[in-house]
């Protein structure tokens, strides 16, 4: 096979963009996601300077990034953290997501969006980034505070909701009546997929990983962990579901098995490399001209993310009998969207439910909302530290 010099040149551009963008974000004490996306914009064909020759060549690499990311979320899905705030997380999170979906759909209808666009944008807007929020809480040492546990509990449920969205949304991309019935049937089939997976999780995967671990060969252990992750994702895709669902379920298969978490730990560097590639690839897809044409769409999305979600989550948390200052603190942390919103809108775009303008607007809204959220959360932590809760 003839080597393709353009492929290696483009890969060099992508990782240089990730490194430079990441360093700038780190220096400014911002989430690395922002740096990766800005790096992608810098090397996109829509901006001057060096750019990638073929964007679609990297869609497979970006898909691997999504798979590894969802696998990690499955492994890190903390049941004990969820149980500490179980009522506001298990009941409040779905209520908040449904309220956000409803508000977005109504606002979209008034703005002239189709029902399908309203559902997709509502789904993307309704989920905050656990990764960004956990980083902010860890940096501030607030993870063990009540509002920190509530934030993480809600975002864990949002992570789980994304799995349902990636299964259900493509159904609404088809034509014909009865889409809600089809969605319910598809979700039911997805739940049936858990039955053989539970058997694999209990009987096969832990035994396999322990057997490989007993060899004390870290390279072999890493290869088996990758095979488990990608194999489960491929199984989900083969029966008609998203690879994101399969990867998440693969992560769940080793949750709670502390001696097997080495499988996840060894995957982290590989995951981070592919996730960086994923976010840079997203940045290269932002077309500034199309984005400027969609400024009303972007403005309304930001209004829904910042003001709409703040009101929704303040109300929901307060209704579960938390103090008002706790509700306000939680709501301030949830006024952003991140990596899983990209997964949702990418699934919808692939299904033909939304156009490039919505895709670009969601990425831009994520970038801006995370940037605003960093200052909002840090300001909230400062206010609480100076006795603002009184």
C-alpha cells in the first residue's frame, strides 16, 4: 500500500493544534476542551493558514475518541456518589432534563425551528459536562461539599440520559407517524441488550481480565481492555444501536471491580489522545461564515443554556428541599454544555435530523458556555467562601 504523506501531515497538524491550544488553555486556567476546539478552528479549511486536506479522513479517529470517552464514563459512573444525593439525582435530574427539553422546544417553535430541530437542540442543551464540572470542583476543593455532590449526581444522571438519547434520537430522523412508539420500542430493545451484557460482565469479562492480569504483562492487559471496549461497541452497532451505548455498557461491566480498574487506568493516555483528536476535529468543522449566518440560533441557544438552565435547576434543586443558596450554586455549575452534547448532535447530524448550521452552533455554544461557566462557578465559590450563604 502506498503511504499517504497528506495523512501524516494532517495528523501532525491535529496534534500540534491540540498541544498549542491545550497549553494556551492551561496557561489561562481554562478547560483543555476550549483549547482543543480553538486549535481545530485554527487549522480548519475555513480559516487562513495551514489546514487539513481532507476532514472526513479523521471521522473514524474521532469515533474512536467517542468510544473511549463513553467507556471511561461507564467505568467512572459512581453509584455511591449517586446514592448520597439519590432523590435529587434520580428524580430531579430527569425532571430538569424534561423541563429543559420542553422550554427549548417551545422557544424553538417561536423562533421557527422544526420539532425535530427543537428536540435535538433541547437534548444537546439539557446535558452539562461532567468532565468540566469535576475539574472545576477538584481545583477548588469543593467536591465533598453538598452542592458539589449534588452537581455530580445530576451530571451522572445526565450522562446516563445521553445514552438513551443516542438510542432514541435517530428514530425521530425517519419519516412517518408513530415515532414515539418506535422510540419506546427501540429503547426497550436497548434495555434487552443489557441481559447478555450482564452475563458477560458477571461471568466472562472479569474472569478474562483477571486471567490476563495474572500474566503481569501490561501490554497484553492493555490490548485485552481495548478489545473489550471496542468489541462491545461493535456488538451494539451490529444489533442496530450506537457505538457510544456499547462502549458505556463495556465500562459498566467492570464498575465496582477495583482490581480490574487497571484496565481503565492503562487506557487513559490512549483515551486522552483520541479525545483530543475528537475535539480538534470538531473545531475544524466550524465554518465561521455559516456561524455568522446563524447568530440568532447561537444567541437563543446561549440564552437557554445560561439563563434557562439556571432557572430550571435552581427551581428543581430548591423543590427537593435544599437551601436556596445550594440550589443557586448547583444551577451555576450546570449552565454549560460539553462533550456529550457533541455526541448527541453528531448522532442527530448523521441521522439527517439537523444541518451543518445547528452542528456548528452547538459546538460554538459549548465553547462560549464553558468559558462563561468557568467564571460563573469561580465567582460563586468565592461568594460562598466569604459567607454569601447567609
